[in-house]
C-alpha cells in the first residue's frame, strides 16, 4: 500500500495535483500508517498468461462470494459473467447470502449495453438481485459484509480476467470498508431494481443473440 501511495503521489504531482495533498501522501507519518495496514490491504495485479486460464482477479471475486455471510454488493459497468462466476453467485445465494449487482442502465458503449442485458436473466436465475443505475458508472467495486472491500480497474468480464492487464486493491481495514459500503448503498438507493418478471420473454432472435453472446463472451 505504501508503494502504491508513492506511485500515485508521483503521478498526481506530475498531473498538476495539489502540492499539499502530494506532501501528505509522501509524509513519513502517512507512510507509517500505510505500513501498519499491510496485513489488511493487498494489491493484486492481473497479468495475462497466454497458456493459462487462471486469473488472480477472478479468484478474488470467487473468494468474495464464497466467504460472505450476509451480503455482497458488486458494482461494474460491464457484466459478462462466465459459468464459474455464475456458479459462485448461485452458491452464495443458496447459503442465504444476498448478492446485489449494480449495473448502469445505459453504458457508454452501445454494444456493451446489449451484451450486459444478455446476462440479466442468468444472474437473476442464480439468485442475484439486479439494480440498474440511472447513469453510466465506471466504478468497479465490491464489498462483502463489513469485512472486505475491493476496488480497481477490472470489470466482471473474461477479458478483464484473462486478456487485459488489470490492478485491484483488496482491503479489510474497517474504516475503508465502511466508506466503500456507504458509497455503494447510496448508488443502490438511487437505482431501479429489476426482477425476472420485468424482463420480456426471450424471442427466438433474443435466444440467438444470447447464443452469439456466449460465443464472443471471452473477447468483450
């Protein structure tokens, strides 16, 4: 965490950031506090490997779903879950864990809006709750109960898991988790819940689009 704060401060300063804030990030007292968090904050870099389907970031989200006891809230702009992630949602829901997905109603990419919609029904059938946010939201974040928080650059897509180079911060520091949960709760309150009954019955064309979506899922 201390190294990450240093790199951020350097980039922040180079981009014209407030000198007082840069000085705070580089101060010995702040860096000492970060070192004390080393056991509660972990930086995870997801680097693609051409000969492996393993993903450190996907394992992190699986861990979030497997260890939660009451509630998981996940925010992502692009939602293209593979079968393993859907199984994780189903397993969590079967244990009585409330799994809430916060997705934008409209994305900045028209194609991704259509692809997201292909997976509304599968996620709901697995027991997730779906909330559509009124505006595009690029945040990628998750909380499990009040115990674990996750923020970073990774979407819930195979491309983020296996192709892109992504960075994620996982933390168990109570104050950070509480702050993140508060943000996600506010977004949930501003969104619109969606149930299976709200979705139109899939036509033959819709089923064909879903089949095509399965074919290209690993590349979007």
